[in-house]
């Protein structure tokens, strides 16, 4: 994946050029602790704290305790196209896991892992040679200093509830930090945590 790592920085919203006469698609780097909805709920913050664009809706959710790319649009067809797994828009995650998964664990992730709701589809999985260039998580992850950790890249074409976390746990490597790096051709490129930019519409 040809991607320039995002730069750590301020959390104030920024925007790109507006498209007042046609459909609009936004890329947003969702921080940890933010829901995939505009209203806050309990201890979780909402998107209205970061995004001031009217009539846009989330296309494909991301758990509050996960970070990374979230797409929003004011076009209902585009929202369905992005969020519906039947359209097979691949989603790529950077996952910090406990332990050092070997080829056997990675092969299980690639071929499909049996979960409580059935086996997963084949995926792409690889160990990253170095941690991705990401801002520190706030709050920081809990680590056990006696246990090593590493980052893997996992690309899926389905979207079950907390699927990535369940998959890594099933192969013996619990997830410590989860960042969605890409949805189809859209990436975190040029975004800082808590910021959004207009994105080109898909063909």
C-alpha cells in the first residue's frame, strides 16, 4: 500500500474544498474514544466535536476503542456501497498485538479463523517490519513489559462485530491497539488524528 504515514498534531478540525452542488465524501481520522455517531454517549465522545459538515452520515462504523479511517457522505447510495460487505471494499488495519506471531498464526489469519459466528473469509496478513508512524494513543495502551508485542497488517473483505480483535485472539495474540488504515482506495494519507478532508468520489 503506497501510503505516507499521518503526522501527529492538533485535533482541531480542518477541511478541504467544499462541494456544495454535488455528493460529498469525507475522510476522517477517528481518535480513540470517539463513537461513529455525532452524539456523545456515556464516556464516549461524538463526531460533532470534530466535524461541522451538515447532512453527512457514517459509511461503515468503527468501534469507539479503535482508531483510524472513517468515511462520511451525504449520498445514500454511496453510503451503502461503502458499508455493505457485498461490495467487497477491502478494509486494511494496523494491529498492535501481544506476542510475536509466527508464520503459522499468520497462515491461520490468511486462510480463515473459526469464530463463534462461523469461519472468517480468507484475509491478507503480514508482520510489519516496524511500527507504523502513528501519534501516541490517548490513553496509552496497557502493556506487559515481560511480553513482547509487534504490529501486523490485516486486510479483510467482511465486517463482523469486533472481528479483528476476535481473529487475533483466536490465534493467540490479543489486540492491544487497532487502527484502520484504509477502506478501498481511501487511506489516512495526509490526515492527523481528529482531522478530516474532502475525498474524491469513487468512479
